[in-house]
C-alpha cells in the first residue's frame, strides 16, 4: 500500500510513494546500524556542530517546509512556520546542552571511584504521527541522536513529504547516513522490524490502540518502549480566574493545530460561580474563529487531516447530541470542498456519550459546570488519560491545589499546555509512559552504566 499525501483543503492527491519491500527494509536497517556505529564514536562537540547545521538549514527553508506541512495535513501556514521554527530552536537547545545533561555522575561509595555513565544503546525505531509532522520527529529524535543513538522512523502514511524532508535534512547537514533514517513501511511490517536485532528500543507517539500493539511486540522481544498516547486534557476555570485574559487563551487551547493535538484542552471544567460568564464569552469567541484556507493569514482553523477524521468527529458529536448534549455553536461539517469542521461548543453531555468517553480530535470543546474547585479536580481525574491539564486562577492557593491534585504528566497554570525542551514531556495512566525532552528524555535511550572501583 503506497504512502499517499492528500491535501485536506481540497481532497486532492498531491504525492504518492511506494512502501518499502523486504530488500529496502534491510538496506534501511543496515544503513541505520552503520550510521549509529560512526555517530556514537563522535564527540559531543562534533555532534553539536552537525545538529546546529541542521537547525540552520531548517531555518533557511522555513517558508517552503511550512507550506509542505500545510499541504499534507492542513495546519495553518502560520502554525506550520511556528512548528518549523520550534524544531530549529530545540535542535539548537540539545546541541548546546546534551553534553552537560549526560555528564558522568560521580557517586561517593566505599570504593576509590564510582559513578554513573550515560552511553548510547543503538538504533531506536520510532513510529510517528501526522499531527505535528516535523516537531514529533524532532522532539523524539534530537535528544536521542545527541545522546549518540540513531533513529529509524516510520512516519504516518499521509505525510510522506515531511518524512523525506527530515531524512534529507540530516544528510544535507552532514550527518552520517542512517543517523535519522526514514522508512516507508506498512503496519504489517512493523513487528518484524522491532524484532530485528539491530533495533534496541521503540518509541511511539499515537493512539492507545497503536500503543498497545507496539508495546506487546516490544515486550515479546524484550525491548524497551516509550509511549506518548492520547489525552482529554482538563481546562479548569476557578473562582479567581481573570476572565478577560483567559477567554482568548481558552480558544487557542482548543483550536490549536485545528483541534488535532494530544495536549489540546478538550474538557472545560468551570466552577459554578463563574460558569455563566465563561460559557457566554467562550462560546462567542469560538463562534468568531475564522475557518478557511490554511494558507490564508486570516485563517485560524483549517481543515481536519482527512475524510476519515472528519467522519469520526462528526459521529462523535452526533452521538453525543443524540444522548442529550446541546450545541451552543458549530456542530456539523462545513460542507463543500475539503474536510472542515467548525469550532464547536457542547454542554450537558451525558456521561456515556462520546464527548465524555472518547478523545475528540478536532475543534470541539465540552463544558462541564461543577460546584467548586474540589469537584473540578475530581472530574478532571475521572478519565483513563493523564497527559496534561491546566488551571486558570489568580489565587495562589487555588493554583497549588490544582497542580497537586490533577493526575497528569504536565500541569500548567494560566498558560496553554505546550511541549518545550526545558521540561519533560509525557503522561500518566493510558496516556503512556516514559518521558521525552530534557535530560530525562535523553536518558530514556541510554545505558545508565554504574561502575565501581575497589
């Protein structure tokens, strides 16, 4: 089955690439292993020089690569430029900080010398999603590669151009071939790749279903796996909220990346004494969000990634309405060319409706009204996921209570949840395990070798 890029704004196929055959898979794995052997022997300074060069190349090509992302998955051109710039910034960050993050730790024991060293382990196989087609690769690969590993990656089949761009970027920057190796492989080929002796660990960002499948195969082969899965992040509005500042950020938190982000806020949990004001202002702001051509500078929300995602979101909203949910704005596909769904606000959703039981991967917000902050935190935790969450308050006690109480890998106060190189990224419960970014992420794929000299 080929890897096909379809422009979600028009529904038209723009590129097609064949899947790798067995010979091409073998060649890619051999190249990745060879690249690792060369790369792992290089110094941090040499690695940093090449990673910085890749960042410079990316920055010089920013408009073109942004247009590529927009054409393949529909994010707005402005958002795509921001994503590419963030990738370059993070590559520089790990080029500058990798050595200090992996510095040998001296440990005082009864021996004359002892400590911990962080050594690369080999070729990591990464399965990447389509929603942030450059950032997801960089988020996983930049720290992992700077630690001395190589990364062979299978990208989502609808963003093949982005996969090739990342593959070629590292070659053009001067990296040994194979250090970042694209593989156009199908789902059916993944298990054999993971089982290959040259693959030492696996990283996946994607759905829970994919996570279970990948984890099972990795477990059968006794290989470490890192999973970053879905989420239904709470956005808690407390009594002390600064409403005027919060409303525009509440909209951004839901419609970023056309609503297709694992860390996007999806459940708006509002205390009763601020609920009427929040619902009125938030609904009006969502209704006013410009929807249209993702290449237009006026557009804030472009199309969903494909017809399948549009159909899934439409079903989720329709079934939720059938179970009693009320639509305050939006609620149905835009119609016409492309896969557009408008910013939507739902209230009064039944506990067993898709709006409460499933992740909504599109610009649909669900509002819950609760008695107080304690009830808000209880409801925030009443889901199988625990990726991120946010608290919106001006009172320090309310902020601290929420940070302590929300069961998630990341909690932000008065800010939209984002990933950044300075903080570890990952979740709890069915949102996965392991961490990306920072020293924690770099060490996920290292041999944390203890030594002791008597």
